[in-house]
C-alpha cells in the first residue's frame, strides 16, 4: 500500500487507515479506488470522503457483502474516513 500512495500526502494515520481499507476491500480494490487516486492527486479531503462514497446506483460504496448492504461495514467506512482526514 505504501508504494501506491504519494508520500507527500501519507501521514501515519492515513497509512493505517488505507491499510485497513485495503485489508477489507482487497489491495487491487483499494489501490485502484477513487480514494487513493484523489489522495495521490493532492485532493486528500475528497479522497478520504471517497471511502464512504455512493455508487452511481445510489448504493453505498464499499459497504456490501454478497451484494447486500451491511450497516457494520458502512460504520467501518465512516470510521476510516474520519481517521483519513486527521492531519497527524
């Protein structure tokens, strides 16, 4: 994960957060996500918010298991977003 996120925007808390995200959604999903793409482009707040973004169909992104919405996963994404936005 560390090699996939621009170091300029990689705080310790953000590294922990994005690592947890990658463990949960898979490395390919995390590294190819809008979250990482936006963070790498310097749009950190937008990237962190992408962790709880909604899909074009209106369903929460990264919060389903077997195609079914799971509130616990949504809660986890919200916690990851909060950690990602912290500066240190």
